[in-house]
C-alpha cells in the first residue's frame, strides 16, 4: 500500500476561472492563499465566457455579467466548486443560488494612464483609448481637447496600440495592470477625486453555491471586512441607479477609522454636467448608505444624465 492511498487527503477543490491572463493570475493568487491558510489543494478549471468570445463593443452588449454567467452556470451545474471574478464585472442583481463567500483585500482601485506622457502633457487632439463611458466622461472634464477613441480587447492589445503609435495613451484599471505585471508602464495614476473608479474596481469576488455551507465557511478566511463594506456601498449606488458596468457611474468607498466614506458621481457623456455626492456612515450599514446616496443623486437629476446617449 502506498502512502498516498493511506492518506487520501481532502478532495481537491475546483476553482473556475476565465482563461485570460488577468483572470488566471488573480484566480491562482486566490487558490494559493486558500491553500496556504487552510491546507486544501485547489485546481484551476478554465471556462470560456461570452464576454471573451464576442467581438461586440461592450457598451453595446446591453446586459451586464457577460464575463460572469458562464462561471455561475458551471457552479450551479456542480462542475466547479467556487469561482473568482473581478468584482466590478458582477451584475448588481443577485442570484439566490449564488453566495458571495469572500471579498479578499482590495488592490489599487484607481484608473491608470498608459502612454508616454501624463494626461496634462498630451497634445490637443491626441488619441486616448478607452471603451468606458465613465472614463471618457470624467477625462473630458480634465482634457476636453483630446480625442477619446473606443477600444476593446485585453490589456496587451490595448497597450499594443500605444506601442505602435496608433494611440497616444490608453486608460486601464491599475489593479488589472498590476496583476499582469505591467504596472511599470503606467504613466499616471488618477486620483479618485478626479476620476472616480467603477464600483468594485480593484476588488475580487469569490463565489460558491449558496447551499454549500461547508465550503462557504472555508472560503470565509479569504474575506476582508473593510473591502466588503466598501464594495457593498459602491454597488448599492449602482443598483439603486439601475445602472450597469457600462454606465457613466463612478463610486468609491473607503473605511477610515470605522467610518465608511462614500462618493459617487454620474457624469454626462460629454463631461459638461455631473451629479456628484458624498456621504459617511457606519460600515455595518453600507447597503443603506449607498442606496440613500443614490436616491439623493436621483433627486438631483442623475437619472436624466444616465438616460442620455452614450455614443
Ligand atoms: N471590464 C474589464 C475589467 N474587469 C476588471 C478589470 C481590471 C481589474 C479590476 O478592476 O479589478 C478590467 C479591465 C479594466 O478595467 O482595465
């Protein structure tokens, strides 16, 4: 009898992940951390999602969750045990069969410029690539004289357009660039006061089946309470505004000394008008904080701004 037959050990947990380099990198990081903390072995299972195969412009897909549904399907079918997503890609509508088991400590939430110069040093008319209405709207406030060009594709493809000279710069999430090992190419990190990040940007979501109580308990070791409170508040704003990931909505919360500070903004696509509000409260009431802030924004016309065409 071999030793491995005597000590069968715990079953290997199957972690479902998108196949992109960013997704597999962040999933592997979560897998390693879980194994380090609990001793449980984890294997990555690659899943192709609609968001990875479609050539359509993300803002035109209409629905949110293009990167998420396939992984949730595999979870519900029992083909994987848990999944890791970029939290900002999660649809705001919750699925009763799925549990947000953990929100690991957040990475840098800021947006980043990749190019030869800082935004202020680009020349009038320079082309800046970003497919996000939220980023375009806020950048237009800072530099209305630049030419904002919609782009898609992974970070490699996007940065390639700068290297080739097709674009002067591109805007990406700092967290994603960090996970890809490309943080050194960042020419400027935007202060959250200037470019409010997408709700949940820089954070990860670890999901399992809602009825898998044993696994939920295990995954809870990965959770960071401060990150969870912040992203709950940010996503509550998005949900109450009935906006998706392609809406010109920014929200950022940070927990300082047990007070949760939350700022959210809706910016008209041309950058000329915006509704921006801040609030603070107890982290345990994060959801209400976000919902109430959104209600106050709607009272100031946020809904009208969002309803305007985005292209
Ligand atoms: N929508 C795609 C997406 N989803 C998560 C990230 C980056 C990592 C993060 O924000 O957590 C990105 C790319 C980007 O916005 O540059």
